[in-house]
C-alpha cells in the first residue's frame, strides 16, 4: 500500500501511512489575526478521521486552538513543555515526546526530531520545538519549523521530506529556512522526494496586493536551488489541497 499525503496548507499535512492517519500542525481556518488564507480552503470533511495529531511547537500558525477543537478528541503528540498548555485548555489525550523518544500510532513509529526554532508561547515560554520522523514501510520526515542544522544528516534513510521553505510574511525571522537553506537541508538529509511546505498559505491582508511575491516565488526558487545542491531528490510542489503518494 503506498503512503499518501495531502498538503492542506502552511504546515498542515495529512499523512496516511500503513493504515495510520496523522495530521501535522492543523490550521484549518481562513484567517489568523491580520493573516489571510490564500489558496484552497481546508476541506476537513474530505480528510477523514485521524489517529493522531502531531504538533511541532506552540506558535499560533502551528497550534491553532479553534482548528484543533474542530477535530474532536484526537490523541495529540506534542513537544516537551507543551503538555500543560493543552491540558489547561481542555484537551484530554496529550502526550509529550522529547527528541529521540518514540510513540506508536498503529503500525507507524513516531519519533521526535531536533528542530532549531523558538517553540514557546505566552504562558508556556519553556515549550520546545521539534520535528517528527514517521517510520513504517516508508519513512517520512516532517521538519515543522526549523532552521538548518547539521543533525539533519543523521536522520537515516528518508523516503519523503516535508521541508519548510518560507513563512507567513514578506520576510523571515530567525529559526526559519529560506529556499536556499531548505535545499541545503535536503542535501544533508538525502531524501528520495521533497515536498516544500510553509509557503503561500498565510499572508498579511494589507500586503497581499502590494507585495504578493512571497505567495508564489518560494517553491520556484527552491526548485532552482535543489537542482544545484540536491539534484538526486525529486521535488514535488503541491498547491493547497493537492496530494501525492510514494510507493
């Protein structure tokens, strides 16, 4: 059975692997403060039910409480220091996972991976940021939000890497990868396939007509850098709502 994933938008990806259905960093709304959703809206009914939700860190574009409540009482795997944040807000099935630790979701082993990013939030300043390695008959790496780091080369064999290549505005702050750094990450990881994420979904309402380039340019730049730095990997650029599979 091939593994299948749907790029819902931003850092939200639905993954079906070996009979387990997982959802990363759910953002399913049309707005987040001054940020407006561009591209296809999230069709939650079409995604089906999930066995687990994976949260990379507590920033609002990755931990959106209204989106999480729409999913119902789905087991959540969260970074160290984030458990109490969710429990105080009524989420009952929450498990913290430190870097190197694993949890089982059906036939899939979910392992927390390092991320270089400030993962805190007001009220939970010590919460960390992590990525996830999903291991079954195929291995999928979800980087979450992170900058480039040497340990990416120690993940082992990766069939498909979900790599962030931008953010939600015209500029990037610390702890993010731009298209060049994401391609350098792919050169370290050496996956068979790369799907760029964290681009083109959220953007400030007041800027989208004046400076729209960050909505469409990052994957084109990423593909150019990949051809130079990691030509062995296949790049699959998905628009929001599109899917792909790996045999």
